[in-house]
C-alpha cells in the first residue's frame, strides 16, 4: 500500500503536511504514517532531572502523534500508523524510510517565509538524490482551499 510519511511536531508546517498527506492518501487508496521524533537531550548531571526531561519529551511526542492520528481520521477516515522514535531527526527519518518499503513519499511543508527548517533543508539538499522515495513539499503559505484542491 502506498504510504505517506509525515514527521509531526508543533509547527504549523507539520499540520499542513499532515492535512495534505491524509487527503492524498484517502484519494489514492493509500495510508499515512505519522512520526514524532524525540531529539537527543542535553545531558544533565543529575540523573533524576535527566529522566524527568526525557519522560516529558516522550509524553509530548505521544500527545503529538495521538492528535495527528485524530486529524488523519477526521480528514480522511483513515487510521494511520504512528511512531515515536528518539534520535537525530534526519537519521531517524532515513532509518524509518529504509525500514518500511511501503513508504512512497516523505511529505514535509516549508515555512511560510524565511529559511527552511532543518528537515526540509536536509532532504532537499545535496543528498536528496539518495532517498528511495520522493519528497513532497507543501508550501507553508498555501491557502487551505488550494491545498485541498491539490490533494
């Protein structure tokens, strides 16, 4: 099955990418995979504090994927696959893509203005040609009606 991978965070761009992927999957008979990434935490000398920081990051990531799953269900009447992984975001995305042959596209959205985020910059940069799937970029400033028409 054709699956669209969306990396979710708190940004408005992630919400746009999710909307596009959900609607596109519904129209093409595909699926959606939602990935939240917990970036490496700075080391804190006190173990209890470190554990609390990591637990809070995990809880936040779990909330993000749960909300994203609800959005996909509402937008497209699909039940997405959800994942929470820890590590450097670009490395985690590459690992997930390599581990899941069903992923047909990585869907990211750009900022409405200014420099691209780190994932967009990385996956459209010099190593973009090495991915086993296309990268779909949703413009961050796109009108929702236009986005819906395109998806």
